[in-house]
C-alpha cells in the first residue's frame, strides 16, 4: 500500500503481512520486511515481533508513522510503457524464530497513483464517462484480450513477438484469457 505525493516527490509505504501459526500452541517470532530499490540501492529493512495464537493468523503492519524509513524521498515512479519507465521495487518478507527463518516471500511492485473520475456529463452520458489517470496524467485505456498458445506450448520468441505487436497497435492494457 502506498500514499504518493501529488508532485511525486515522496511516497509513504505501508507493508502488511499475514503470519500463520499452524501449531497447537502460541508462537512468537520476528517478521522482517525489506524493500530494495529498482536500481539495487540501499535496502530499507524493518522488523517487528509478533505473537500468533495457536492455529490462527495475525496481520503484521509496518506503517510509516511507526517506521519512518518507509517514507521514501524521490521514489522511482512507475509509468505505463508509453509514458515512461516501469521501475519495480522488491519486497522481501520473512518470519523467524531464534534466528532461524521459518518462511519467506518475495514480490515486486511499482510506485504509482491510479485515479479515475467521471467527466463530460451530457445527453447520452448523464453521469459522464470514466477518465483514468496515472500519476496525475490522463490515460486513455486502449486494450484487448490475449490468449497465449491454447496448447500451452510456450515459446519466448513467439511471446515477445506477440507483445511487440500489441505495443505496435498502441495497446496499453491487456486482459489475459484462458489459463
């Protein structure tokens, strides 16, 4: 979750992780979240102890109010491919007990702000039409559906060619079909 400044000068990140205890007794451990910038710069790491009741799930939240390091200055902003670069941050989370890592996960994410409003109310559209925006800039959605090879024969060169064709058609949104 993120709250990015309107001028894109900063972004306050909130990290939430579900910690599951499948044992019959209460367990205590340390949950760590590490965010690495797209260019591999200095990672931000935060840790919080958590106790999870027997056979239960607890949500651990790292919020900027408690962890100021999660407020990024001059973040690398993600844009649709026609509007700029798509830098992705990496979020690694782990839970450990007595310095032994029990489980971990890794995800990538982009910092961006998506908005939509109704504009242009008129005779045929009394409520208006939906206008989308990315990072404060209007975005016209041009999309289509795509179904990779029906027989699941993956070919990287063929996939790259199909994606290049979609870009050449000016599409900026693709809905995956089938599998």
